[in-house]
C-alpha cells in the first residue's frame, strides 16, 4: 500500500489511473502496483506521468500498458496507444 500511496502522490492523473486500476483489477492489485512503480523509477516522473496521461485519455488501464508505452521511442509515445496489444485502432 505504500507504493500505491507513493504513486498516487505523483500527480492527479496518476492518482486517477491508480484508483481505476484498484477498482478494476482488485484481484491483481499487488502485482499491478509493483509493476507500475518500476517504470516510474526507471523512466522518471515526467515520462511516467506523460504515459499515464496518454493512457488515461485513451481509457487503457494496466501496468503492462504503461511499461509498453514507455518502452517505445519518445517520438512515438503520443500516438502509440492505438498500436498497443488489445487496444482497437
């Protein structure tokens, strides 16, 4: 829960994203939070918040989506959501 609280304190968009994951993926909550925390630590706050905002706007939820988006080149991140696995174009 400490990681969840730490993530939620980053920005309002991240708090909204984490809250939605907590509601929708309750049975996977622990692994989801841990998997969200890693890319934040790896890519930094600015890139992490931007990725979350892009995914939030597209209504795509899950730690895997954040990691996938952040693994793309910076220039592709704003438009990459439609090419994420399981997301219709």
